[in-house]
C-alpha cells in the first residue's frame, strides 16, 4: 500500500510535471530577448522616448538564460567563459537605454583623453574626434552588431537547413539543383561576394542579411546535406517511411532534431564569423550607416587619429569589444564540442 508521500496525487502536487525542456526554455528566453531588441533597433525613431520599455522583459530574460546555461554547462569551464562574455554584451544591449550614459551622438569635447573632465562631465574612456563619448558609443554600438549579426546568421541557417534537408533526404534532381547553386556561390571569395551583393542591391542592414545568407547558406547546406544523407539510412527514418509519413514531416520531425548537435556548434562559430563580416563591411563603408554608434564605424572613424599613441584608445576600445564578443561565441562552440565528445 502506498504511503501518503508515495501517493500519485500527492506526488503530482508536490512535483508538477515540467512544462518545457531546458532547450525549449532557452528558445523562449532567446525570443524574449531578440524580438524586443530587434523591434527597438529597427523602429527606434518611430517608437519615441517610450520605446525603451519594450526592452524591460529582455533584461530578466538574459539573466534567466545565463542561469539556465550555467546549470547545464557547469562542468564545461570553456563554455561558461564564452557564455559569460556573450551574455554580458546581451545584457548591455538590452539594458543600455536605462543606463546613465551621455548621448552617444552628441559632440561634447573632441579628443578628450580617458578620465578627462570637460564641461562638468567625466569621460571615463575619453571622446572621439568629434567629441562624442567613447564609452556611451561602445555600449550603444553592441545593439546593432548583435541584432544584425544574429538575424543574418538565423536567416542563413533557415535557408541553408531547408536546402540541405531537401538535397540530402530527397536526393535526385533536388540534390543536383541545390548543389549546383551552392557551388556557384562558393566559387566567389567571401568578401568579393559581399561587395557584389551590396553594390547591386545597395547599402542597408537588410541587404547585409542577404549578403551573409549568400555566403553562409551554401556552407550550411553542405553540412546539413551530409548529416541528412547519414540519417536517411537509420532505422527510425525507415520506420517513419514504413508508416507512410510525408517526406516534409520526416525531414522536420525525424531528421532535423537528430542532427541539431553539430548545427548548434557550427551556429556559434558562424555568429563570430558574421560579427567579423558586419564589422569589416562597416569599416569599408559598405555596412551599417552612421550616425548611430556601431563598432565597425567607430574603428573606421578612429583609424587616422589612432596613429598617435595618446589617441589609440579610440581604436582599442571598440576593437576589444568586437574581439570579446567573437571570443565568446568561439568559446561556446569549443565547449559544446567538448561536451559532445564527452557524451559519446
């Protein structure tokens, strides 16, 4: 006979079933962070002074995501270091409107050195050639880099995953078309392809997404295609085919969830590559347009002044910010790879 503590009803009350898995919870938290941040960056001028309220749910979402990841990756210090770096910049991106910072676009005192006091204001990291606060521009600049970097990577993965699943699972002329288009795009050097796309379509954030998709999607397609070819011969795929499941259902429900491990690792690395690409394009004058702060734009504007040692902080600060974010993505990828190897 069951005791009171062992009774099924008592156990269901004391230990309610978990509604979401850790992976699903992470996806919900990422949506709570990315959707308001994307809306704020895209429609900041139209939203007016109250637009920052959109980001209020994102601040606790970043903290919750960090705590969830720490619990899951507690035994992988490399991934935890990368996670800390990425979550720091995520928290800055969603919390920067609420910080007591100077206007990032307002000129105050040109060439003020770090720690200088001008017009009753302390500039911890100095000002740039136009007198704008470097600290404020660095913190505000992470918004555009993260939003467009994550968006471009997500779009590239959506396109590459669909093409890879279609080519790898269906095969035949589907595979020939996907492989041919991918080989054509891969024949162009990455930077040449970026410049070509932006020169034809024009300079804008959405065209940067198209350029990143054209360069990254073929590589992602090859990865997914190879994983789909391997999974196609597995027993669970043959069982689904025997049940008469639709090929689309098999690709999305059977194949994709079972090949997500390598894709997550590659996605973290690709986020770093995309961040480098967007920063480089902005430095070349083909990326995000001024005057809103952006790390690539800050590096471009500081290039000449930084030739003098005492003004090198104008270049060093945004360069370190870019490097820390890219390092975070790479360390997360390395940590996830180590976890995958240890789990085998």
